[in-house]
């Protein structure tokens, strides 16, 4: 963006952030666990739209933990380290950063690591404090903290106290709950009752807002983002007597006529 600014070149920025995932009490925990585990541990968690943490009540957390363990075992087997379906951390620096985050809160699922393979097991953390490092930076790895909240309002307040995320997720059997999260928060994208499927659709724009980016792309949105919408108006050279109303000297009558003429109305002007 700095390099582009020197030449007044517009840019679109798709950045990252901590993507919240709210899980309502009114849900099927296994369905939620299947979908959350799939898109949290996809590519070993190294995607910018992965859920960075779960917000739910303590009661839902206790229902969700065995369901997450079941999903992880079904996806990656009893020994995820030997699974061909689980990736590795991109480099040693990121491995060390992620392994340090395993010390936050309490490990409820996983937690194993292997430095030689740059392997970190699919992990779920509980009893995580808001001030701990795992809640202060984008995780970008196979670690999923669960933060307890007492209500939907508290979850929304928790989300809104932070920078606007690139993606936001809400799971509930109640469409009203999902719509409430959507209406009262701001994020680059939103998906109700699923993972990052919204970014796979060319019919939907993909991009951030605030700290998570600016602009949008995918499908025609990419074309529009990198195109200049040029305003063009073609007038007739005639009817100069009508146009004379615009010219000085001005009179109250001419002003009234101009104001009427400038009222919002439909026209055939076209963006080129």
C-alpha cells in the first residue's frame, strides 16, 4: 500500500485478524463440531478465514468438547500425526510461535507437537484469558481456544471490542440468533452455520473492513475493483435558451427553476 501510494495507485487489501465463531446453546453440537473442526484444521489452520476462537456458554462448551474430539478422530484418526490429511506448519519460525501458544489456558484436546516434522496436533484450549497471547494475535495454526460467555449480548460485545475481523461465524438452530449476530457486528464476510464457504462463491465479494483490509474481489467483483467506473454525460449542442437559466445574473425565479430541475430523478446516464 505504501509503494502504491507514491504513484496514487488504488489497491485492495485482504488482510487477516482474529475471526470469531459464536456457538449458540440452541444447536446440535456434533454438527457444529464437524464444521468447525473441518475449517479450523484445514491446511493445519493456516488460512486467513479460519475461526480463531469460539465464543459459547460454559454449558455449550461441555457439550462441544466431546463432539470436537469425535470429529477430529473421525477426520484424522487416533494418531493425527500419521494422517495424510493433516498438514504441517510452513516453517520453523511459525512452528516455534505456535508451540508457545500451547501454554495458554488449558489443553482440552491435542496439544502434542514434533519440532522435526513441524507438527502440531489439532488442539482445543479452554480456560483461556482474554489477555493471553493466544487471544492477542492471529493464531494461523491448528489451535482453537474456547472463550466462555454468559449470553449472546456478551459475545457480541466481546466481538465489537476488537478490531473488525476478516470473517465472522455464528452457529444456531435459530435464524433469529444468526441474524442478530450479523446485524450487530461488522466483518469482512459472514457465514451462518458453516465454515468459509462464503469465500468459495464467485457471486459473493471477498475482502476485509477496517484492520482486516479494504476493497473486495472474486468473480465480477475483481473486475470492478480493478476497473475505473468512468462517468460520462453526452449533451446536445442545442437548447441554449434553456441552459441560459444557469448563467448570471441570477434571479429568484431562475434559482427556483434550477432547484426543480436538479431534483433527484431517473435518467439514462450510464457508467462506462
